[in-house]
C-alpha cells in the first residue's frame, strides 16, 4: 500500500513517516505540508538522516494521485480540504484529527459513501482497550457513582476537551443510557451548587510536553475507581494509524473507527 502523510514536518507527521518507513507491506508515497512551510522541497525523511526520494509538497492533488491512502493528523480545516481531494480521486483516508464541528463530521460521513475512511479520536491500541473497560465499568457503576473525565496534553494542543476524552464520555454515556450532549459538564466556576448525579464532568489540563494522559474517575461513597491511560510517546498512535490504513486496503467505501480495525465490535 502506498501511503501519504499530511503535516509531514510536525511532531506527529514525522512519527508517522518513520513508522511507514519501518513497516513491511507499505511504502511512503507522499508527504504534505502547508504552503509556505520551510520544509517544502526537503526529503520527507531528512530528519532521520535518510533519503527516500519523497519530497515534502503542498500540492494535494499530486500527492494524493501518487498514493493509495492519506494519513491525516492535522487540523479540521486542512483535513477537510484533503478529504475533498481524496473523495474526488477515489483515495482512502485515515483521520486522526480532532476538533471537528457537526458539519465536519457530516463531511466525513458523506465521503465514506464513496471512499474508505477510518476516523478515530485515538489510534492507540491501549486507548481502545480502555474504551472497552470503561463500557464495562460504566454498566456496573451506573448508580451511586459520580463520573469525571480528566485529561492532560501538551501546551500546543488547540482543542479541549481532547477527542479521546470526549469519546470516553460518549462510551460511558451510551453504556448507561444517557446522551452526552445532555449530561456533559465542561466547566465549573463560582457557586455551582451541588453536583448533578446524572452529569459526566470533564477537566482539562494543558502544559509542557505531555503527550496524552486520560483518567476516568467513578467516585462513590467510601471508594473511588479510576481507569487511566498515559502515553509517553506518539509511537502507539502512529502504529495504530498505519494499521488502520492497511485495514482499508480491501474496503472500497465505508466509515470505520479503531474498534472496527481491532475487531472489538
């Protein structure tokens, strides 16, 4: 499978490039970056001291035409531009971008009618295992326990709460028969009054170089259960994304997530 990487000069982009180069059965076919990036024209693996012959480019059409699948962990506006080209050229896409609004999510749904799309808030196998653990815990602790989601990321992350934290909330809400839109509490300040026992709270921390920490707390009377996942490297995300791209090899169309890729559904 010929894979292209969006955001090629960023932290995640470089990790994805390195992972593709070290994975059997896939080849690096293209590397995208924004117009004006100082990385344009450089070899995509220059940061590794390697020569691949793949130059970083801002020409979306040319990069997509040379590839079977694009892996995109960038920003919503960029991803949607890449998605439109992928749909027009009939190419597959793996999307790890977070922060989409309702219209952006609908665009992914619409594109999946004609191309293969894997869209997930987190591509780590460990995080997806955590989702399953939360589903079980939520059903067992649906009464008498207050549920709080705490997440921490690096200072450069631009959306909050994280997509992973929101997915955790959605998994829990679905397991206990609630709608997250109706019960989520994203901020507390001043005189808030007593906690609504039906709410799911979120707390966000941003600082330093934290790759990604997530904890769900089920706080009862006399005990507290915490389920946590902590990332020390982006490698697990990159491994999962490449695995997702390979999963799409025989999928002409459809919208999938990492639960599909891992066979957890």
